[in-house]
């Protein structure tokens, strides 16, 4: 599970509207099952050293989407380390159609994070380590808070994917349904909602992700420059794995099993994940809590300046609590 030094290895997409944060270093590392994952590290900016932010993305996302957010963390004195999950971004795709979201089991994402911690964070990045996760990455982060309470000091989450609204059979029932379809050989077929279509500059109107057209179009420009980073609809197998993980987060045992301090931000106008599920989990956690951000859509790090200011104010207060 070591980093791979390859002079002809991965690169970061560069477009004028999305400058690369200072000091970027990009490479590959391998998970335990030899899946190759693209990562990037960024040294701290001004100020006294405060540790490293381990930034984990949502479904369909990629390192370049977070350049502005990475620079914001650098300006606070943090180094940043991030990577693309298996099957998306610049990491190894897992099935023949590279545009479909696929994972064999949700625990594979935990294996990705564990390998990243051992291969990149520990040898190359200054401690202490803080885990920041968005959406799907938020759900992986919560499971990390159960499985190894020593990996990270604190966990800060943006719209974690702990439930989806409008599912006819609930999370557990949908997991069983999708699992049955996968067992019948349909696991690689696409499934999903209209919002799962790849993002383009023409799709801003009515989008559920952000109210900020500049940040929305910036992500679209990156995908236009690097279409190989694009992911569209998830597969049946991905859905079965994700529903099962969300069902696990809704069990009576889950909230008390998370032993690391957690702050979850929920978006008041989220149409992607369930704000109600985040609130329910937040009320039940022993070491965690939640805050609902008014007016925010799903991607709070990509929202307008006023909403992003609330997100970073919450982050700053949460991290500062550690020393008080």
C-alpha cells in the first residue's frame, strides 16, 4: 500500500477559472486489493502549523473540484491531502463502462481511506489529522469514526449521505431490492435519478447542487477540459452497497458507536440527501451534533459566499474547541 512514483503518472486538470493551490503534489497509491487511486497533497499556507485536513469527496466528484476549498484550508494553516475514490475522478475505473458509478461493496471505500491514511497521511503529512467529508464521503467518514477512533482527531461533514428521501421501501428495503437485482446479474446496469446526469454549463438552471453560477460553471469547465473525470449514473451494485450502508447508519447501535467528535452540517434546501436523516442522527449521537445551514443546497463548499462563510465559521469553531 505504498505511493507509486511515476514520472508519467497522474496530472491535475488546469483551467483559468480554477487555479491549482500552491505546492500541489500529485501521484498514485494502491489500496489493499491493488486498485490504483489518484491523490494530491498541498502544504500548509500562512500561519502556525495546525495539522492536515484529509478531504474526502462525494459521489461523482474529483480533486480539482475542491481547489478553492483546499486553498481556504491552507490559508488557515492546514496542509491538505485528498484523493479520488475508486471508480471515479482520476482513479482506476472498475467496470467496462467508465462513466457508470460502481463499487463492489461500500466497505471498499473504507479500505481506500485506510490505505490513504497509511500510505500518504502518516508518512508525508503533518499531524494532527482532521477528516472532512462531503455527501458519500461523509458516510464513509462516519464508518471510519467507528472502525478506528485513533485515525483522526475530529470529523467535519457537509451534507453526509446518511439517508435519501422518497424511497418507497426505506434504506433497508431498497438495499434488499437492489441486492436481489445485483445477485441476478444486473449489478452493472445504470440506475438513478435525472440529477445523476453529468454536469454541464447548460444544466445550472434548477440544479440541486448550488445556487452559485460561478462555482457551478467552474466545475463544468474542468469536466469539459478533462472528460475522463466524469461519472454519470450509479449502477445497481453501487445502489445496493450504498443503501445497505445508509441502513446501517439508521440502526440503534450506530450513533453510540461513533467515538470521535463529529459536526455534521445539513443543507436546508438539500434535494440530494435527507436533511431529516442527518438531524435524526445528530440528535442521537453521543460525540456528535448537527447544524442546519439556512438557504443552502447540497454542495455547501460550492455555494455562494454567504453560505460558505457559515460553513467555515462552523469549521473554525469546531476545530478550536479541541484546544479549549
